[in-house]
């Protein structure tokens, strides 16, 4: 199936997820904080002829709006809206399909998500599609019943405008922009491993309401840690799929699964997770570091230009070196190179479903 390039939602998104699972590949979900990271995502996706997931955390959205905005809550909403409008405008011209998503939102951030849903409802009235493809509610700190009931409540609203929800069951270790869990990574901690029975419960409650995906914990964490501290067990994902299939039949791997904490993960574990129905892998820590490598290298190579406008000895002007477009672009290039690696690891190179608009 071919899809129009640009932001996908509703049945387009469902078809994209289906293609990933049936084709045995996944898409990188990249946390962005400004137009530089968004544009680098689009460029890398186009270069690799792969579709991509662009997402914002609440802090990333606030940064997009500007750290100087006095009302932080409003900035988190307006920044996310501004980022979405930027992606909608440009994505179709890069010739790939883009999933627009927001990352971890705990119970305190549900009002942020609902404000964005309100913007999507208005966008839907005017454009026939939502502003965002999907949102994530990470209510893993709550009881399983409170988690699922709140997700069901929000999904009922989202489903009316062709939106999907991502939920978290179990705990992804570490922290992502203020949302997460400080668990002992060196211990055999049951909190880091989702229980298949909970996933079945989610499937039975949410599938009649609308489209959803599950960030199931299988020992994965946010960030990069010393080798040996993180013990990934993708076979848990297989157990979840098999339980749902045994109870409800249907095709293999009925669940749409998400891999959080993809940075630093073993490639063999990534491949195994994809084989169990993972269609999306989050990457943030590695792309942050990759950006800093490019900027840092550029600053080191042109260190005088970041201390003097004019060379104090030769009188040479340094304007062409300290021009922000130079060092910002250096960061974009190393950011994009890390995404090249991610597209390859996830098997999505050359598999875009998009045909260019127009």
C-alpha cells in the first residue's frame, strides 16, 4: 500500500503500523526539541527512504515554545502545537510518512495531553484529520485499574477524531523529562518487566474503544548505562502476544508494541523485539549525544571564533565560523548520522510507504 507523504493519522497510521509488523521492521521514534532536530529527522528519513516517528516530551514542547515564556503550562501546549504545525507544513515535501506523537505523560500531565486533544479536535473540524497522530499516557505509577481506566477514558475522546493512544504497562527504568521511575537497575526488579496478564487486560478493555499501542517493559531503561546493568528480556513480549492470541485468536502478534529506551541497546535484542511485534523504538539519549559531538567538534576546530569576532593577532574576521547556522548544522549532521544507524538497525531503510504529494 502507498500513502500520501506527510503526517499520517487514522487508517493511514493503522496501515503503516501493519506494514511494519508484517514487514519485520520498526520505525525510530525521535524526541525533538526544536526545528533543528525536527528538520534533521525529516532529512535523515528522506535520505534513508524510511518513514519516521517524530515526538515531543512535555519539556521538549516547552523548549520549542521558548524557555522565556512565563506561563510554563501554556508553553508546553503551544510548543507542541507549533512543532506539529511545522511538521505538517514540511513533511510532505520531504517525501516520507511521519507519525506525530507526544512522549511520556503521567497523571499530572494528563491536562497537557487533553489540551492537545482539544487542538486536534479543532484541527479535525477544519482539516479532516487530527493535529497529532497519537499521544502517550504513562500511568505506570498508578494501579493497573487506575492506569487502564484513565487510558480508556481518554481514548474514547481520541478515537472520535481518528487518534491512537500509547500506554505503558510495567516500568521503563530511568527518567524521561521528569517522568519515570528510579528503580534499581542492577537488581532483578519485577517492576521492570510487564506481566502478560496485565497486557491481556488492557487489550480486552481498550481494543473495543479504539486503536492503541503498548509500551511493555522488558528490562529496558531510558539512558545509556554501564554494560551488564541493563538486562533485556524480549521474550516477555512474545509471552504477551501469545497470551492475547490464545484468548482471542486472530493473526500472529496481535498487539502493537513499543520499545522504550532504545539508546544503547544490543542490536540482537532490537531484532528479537521486532520479531515479537515491536513497530516503534524510542531514541533520545543517543541523538542528544550525537548532536553534542557535532557541535563540540566544530567548536574545538574553530575555537578562536568562539572567543573573538576578529583574530587578535592577524585581524582575520571570524563571522563565517561563528555564524549559528554553521555549528547548528554540524549538530544536525551528526544527529542525522546516528539516525542512519537507527534506520539500519530497525530494518526500515528503503521501506517508506510514501509517494510524494503533488
